[in-house]
C-alpha cells in the first residue's frame, strides 16, 4: 500500500473534526531479535515475536479542530499531565505527518496507562507506540468516514508504529508476527510487520511468558543507542548470516511444533543480542548477576526435568521464561521456589501469548 499517495487523495472531504478513539495494545517478546537499523527505522534483519496478552497499554485520544494559537497536544499518563512526553509525541507526529496530514489541523488529548507496574522495568515502547498508532489511524477512519477493513487498519498502524519504535510494529497482530523482509515469509517487508498466526503450530498459541523482573532501574544505554552501534560493528556481517540461519530454524520450529529446536534458537538469539552489546564500541552490558543466576537455574531445571522451557531477554536484564500451557503447574512451582527470590522485590509477571490489540 502506498500510504503517501493515499494521504494526498484523502486531503479533501473531511467530515467530522471531533471525536474519540481508544485502543489497548500489547507488548511483544522477540524470538529472533531486531538489533540494528537504517533509514527511517528500517531493520537490518528480519525479526519474529510472540504477541503478549497481559502487558498492555491503554490509550484514548480525543480530538477536535485546533485553534491556531493553542497548544496542539496534551498527554496524560495515569491521569497526570506529562510535558516531557509531549515533546516526543510531537516529534513522532511530525515524522508521520506525510502519511496522516490531517493531524496538523487537530488538537489531540491523549490519555494513556499501562497494565504493568512502573517499577517492573518493562519496556513499554512496543505497547504504547502501537496503541497510539492505532488511535491515529482510527481517527483517520472516522474523519474520512472510510470503511476500510480491520486488517487494513492494523497494517497501516503497524507501518506507523514502526516509525515510533521498531519493535512496536509487531504488536498489532495476534499470537506471532514477523517484521523485515525474509524469503521464508510470504509478504514480509521492512516497513511493517505481518501476522504469522496461520504458520505456527497450535502449541505455540498456548505459550506463557513468565517475565522475571531482575532489575527495574532505567537502562544505562537505550535500545536506540544500541541499534546505532551496530552500524560500525565488527560482527555486523556475521550477525546477518546468523539471523538468516536462525530464521530458517525458527520458522521451521514454529510450523512443526519442534520445541527442542525452538528452545535452541530462542536462547541463541537472546545470548547473541547481549553478546553484540558487549562487543560494541563502546561496549556495554545490561545483564545483572541475577540474570545469569536465573539462566543457569533454568538450564539446570530443564536438564533434570526435560520440560520444554526457554529463556529469552530483551534489551535489559529481565528474563522472559517461555513455556507451553501443559507444563504450567510445574513451571510456576519452579518459579516460586527458585526464581522469585532472585527477582527484584520478588516481582514476576505471569503473561501469555495473546490475540493482539482491542478497541475499547
Ligand atoms: C532488543 O524497538 O525498542 O527488544 O526502534 O529504536 O525504538 P527502537 O528500538 P526497539 O528495539 C527493540 C530491540 C529488542 C529486540 C526486539 O524487540 O526485536
């Protein structure tokens, strides 16, 4: 879809310059990691993720015609005005204006909240940017009275969410999504994610993600800065080869339900991501002693019980423990006995693979 062309066509026929839209959108956890980007948030490699269900952002946007002199944006988080975020959202809106030019004539009041606690140290950019992008595309739908399908709306929201935060574009689709061109995934592109719900074995739709909060302090290096260090990274080429290989194994494991191969690739990706950080120039490390401690305990638990569970990491010290529903009671017992005491404030979040965004 050529959204720039669409924007020009739609610049006439504005119907209703006031209204309300509201979307809830989930976070996602990458199985194949996006690390390194170029151009306008285009990924250096394809990535795959599970869409979560409990870690969500709820966003409501009310809009009306802007008065020339007034402040065009108010942003509230948990009902408190947050001017520091307003600057970032204004910048984002500026970036997507070529695709949604009508936004320049609107005043927006955005109210947002997260389901997960502030102190959990969970990155919220995927859920928040996908929820906001959905609201903005929904406004377009309302004011131009266009009757596009839900699918069309989700695709455009994925395209626009990407411009806000790369990984956010994968949160628009239920169960699992791929972002980035891959010869293995029909229709995959760099500009938005595509759903792969129909390419995965049913066992993966039952997966849980136990988020073990190791540390909740703000990260020392942002993902954006980390991506940038990939531009001159010694392992840049090697990383591309590794992803091509891991993508092949992952897509095959997802399609066939091969849990052993799934575990091997998920863990290889998690450790490789952090190895890339540790070998960047300048080097940085986001892992904490208890991250390693928990990883070792998960490996030992799997070795003894032979239960299919895998750890992964995002760009931070927290562990995501992925496992299928049929072993939930054993995993929860293991977490409560062995892992929870290693978590910051004993916090862990019992999340699971989910259906994607909902309108509210
Ligand atoms: C390690 O999407 O947060 O979680 O595009 O700069 O906003 P920006 O970065 P972001 O990077 C996420 C990196 C990751 C891996 C992943 O989710 O694929």
